[in-house]
């Protein structure tokens, strides 16, 4: 590889790997949402990226509000913004399911088109309200700066923060899915919708809440995203393809798979980006993923049981 | 308890079940006997709401169920054990039973369930998909009972279960009636099982109820023309 020595390459890989951690966080949050929606209802939500954007703008709005009305509390705006981003995205997702998606469950292609259209509409609404140019809020001071890991290696606080949020949300989702009543409803409905209904579960309500939760997670991804980059109307749409890749590679049925897959894809892109262009890095990742899917169509991780 | 009037059901354009009338008394165990393909499963699916009925109506304790979605019917006191059991394979035994609690909103699994099916208590942390067929059948019944139903629907409970265990199943059904004081409607092809448990039997032939017998009238001789192939 060019004129680099082995130790230089190792340092570069470490640097890029650390830079890829925030990407990992965003991928993970996005993929979690997309995967639980896909796993539950077989719906691919093409507007999923716009829920990230929605969360980003919500965070921006909260930051601006704090700046003008409570400047003394500015450093605490982030927790509020995360909760609010989640709630806004959850609410819009809930309405989207109720108003549109639930009527199309038996028509996957129509769902794809309809949610894609909703995504475009949302982008236009963002553009009308916030303009086409990027907006960004100052990060609170505790998110600025970085931690020095070694002479050459720095880990920015915001990247660390994004990754922590993503992992915390993954743990919460795992607890919800495997320990809470909601998760039992989701898992039984996913497995056998008719039977779940016939044992007494309101599967339509489970669908609605699951869809909304998936959107809410994308909202949190949006909140995290503001610490990485400025928010534009198409900010989320750029992540849609990557998010699909993560879900497909990880296998929609497995949380662990989603984590591993988000990590690998984020790292691969970030590290490759140093040596080749960003778009070439994407192409290469895509090709590797396609190769893996051809060998393991069910994704890297699956549950094994009889029946 | 359960009252069905002039119920007709079909798939697409072809009618499969014709003008069913039946009434299930409180605490009664009623069997629907019929050979393969006579429409038993179709009838049971329509009762729980998994298939729309073409005409006629279904009532539970005077409450109209026709057109209601399945989970609403479960909340009204109907519980369903499908043919082929259909337990949730990746859920544990205990979780499977808990899905039945959704209908009542209860938090605790009723005490009598594990005393009726001790084997399920032993296996409560196992995945349901790893249970034997007979154990899965018990689990499917336990899951239905968790909803505290007034009427239990069992579609061919003995299918794929070995004769010695069929005896136990009959005993369990009588025990369930005794403990819970509920009514049971089941479909069946195995005559000995029906003779063992039912107070009364209806005979289904090509989608119609064609005969009715009290439990004691049931014998190889009286059923010969309906069940022999
Ligand atoms: N989904 C379906 N679409 C079309 N026809 C069906 C469908 N399911 C069942 N049938 C037909 O309806 C008739 C009754 O089937 P049903 O499953 O109700 O019979 P059954 O009495 O339960 O039989 P078995 O004892 O084998 O379970 C059969 O002729 C069958 O071919
Ligand atoms: Mg049948």
C-alpha cells in the first residue's frame, strides 16, 4: 500500500477505526429501527432516513430554544433533545403506520413506493421550514474536545457519546424484546401472526407500536447525528442504503447480528476511505456484503430451533 | 354458552361449511366428528375469527361475536387450540403460556395450569420448538387456558399423538372441565377418544352437521358409516 510503513498503516487503521465509531453508532441506531420494523411486519420503510432527519431537526430546535430561553442550562440541552427527538419521531411514525402503512401490509411493493413518497414529502417539508442549507447547533461543552489515547490517537468526545447512546439503546431494545411483555408480543406476532391474534394479542396494536418505536430509534440516531455533522433535508436519506446493508448482513432476527454488522460495515468504510475514495469504499463494502449474502442468505446470525 | 346460527363458510368461491347450528351448554363437552376434509378446521377457524363467515352468526353468552377480530373473541371468553398446535417455537414454554395472559391482562399464570400439566413446569425455560408433539399439545392447551376462557375450542387434539397418551389427554380434558367448570368443543376422528370424553357428539359430513348422538349412544356400530373410509 503506497509508501507507508507497517507501523504507519497500523496507526492509520487505528485512527480511521476510531473515526468510524460514530458512524457505527449511527448505523446501529438506524439499523435497529429498520430491523425491528422489518422483522415484525416485513415492511421496508423507505422513509426511515427521514426519521433520522426529523430527530436531527428536533435536536436543533431544542438547542436553539435553550440558547434563547435558558442559556444558563445550555449544556444540559442534549438529554432533553434525545428524549424529544425520540418522541417526535415516534409520534410521526405512529401516525404514518395508522394512516398509511397498515393499509398496505399485504402489498410489500406498494409499501415500498408509498413510504418512499412519504420520505420525499418529509424532505420537502424540512426544506420549507429549515431551508436547503445545513443547520447545526453548538455541541454542549462537555461534548467538545477529545480524549488522547496515545501520542497519535485521539477519540473525540462526541464520537464516544454517539457510540454510547447507540449501545445503550441496543441494550434497552434487547431488554424490551426479551424481558418485557411488549417483546413477548412482538416475538409471538413475528412468528405466527394469526395464532398470536387467536391467543388474544391485539396484533394491529403491536404493529403500530413497533413501527413507531423503530421510527423513534431513527429519531435518536438523528439526535446523535447532530454531533457529527450539519443537518440538511437529505441528511438521513444518505444513510438509508448503508442501513439496509447492515440489516441484511446482520439478519433481521438477531440483535447481536445487527451490532456486529453495523460495526463491520462502519469500520470497513471508515478504514477503506483513507486508502481509496469514499464512493469506492462503498462499492467495495457493497460487493463484500453481496458476496456474504450469497453464501448466507439468512444473514450472519440466525436463531436455530425446531419446527 | 356458545351459540352458532346458520353459519356458512368457504374459501374464494367454494362453500365448504353449510348452515351450521349448534349450541354448547355450560360445562358441556361436545365433539364434532368427521373424516378428513369434512370442514372441521374450517368451522373452528371461523369460530375463533381466523376465517370470515359468509353468513350466520356466533354468540357467546348472548354477546355477538360475528365480525369481531380473534383477539376480541378471546377476550370474550373463547380460547382456541389449533390443529397442529402452533406453539411459538422460539419462545420458551413459560412465555408461550404468558401469551395467553394477554387476553385478561393478568400478570400471573393461573395456579391450576402447572398442576394440570406438571411436565410444562419442569420445562418452562425450554424453547417450545424443542418439545415433543405431545408436550406441545399440552402447551397449546395451557396457553389457551391462561386466557381463563369459558369455552375451549380444540381442533383435533389427538392428531399425531400416540394411543397411550390419547388416554391421558382424555383424562386431562375431564379434569379441566372439573377444575375450571368450562365448556369444551372439540373436533375429532378418533372414536375411542370421543367416547371417552364427550357428553354429546355432532357428526359432520361434507360441511354439514348430519347427525347427533348422546355420549352413551356413541359406538363403533353407530359411527361406522361416518368414520370408515
Ligand atoms: N385455505 C383453503 N383454501 C381452499 N380450500 C380449503 C382451504 N382450507 C381447506 N380447504 C378445503 O376445505 C375443505 C375442508 O377442509 P378442513 O381443513 O376444514 O377439513 P377438516 O375436517 O379439518 O380435515 P382434517 O381432518 O384433515 O383436518 C377441504 O375440502 C379442503 O380442501
Ligand atoms: Mg382439520
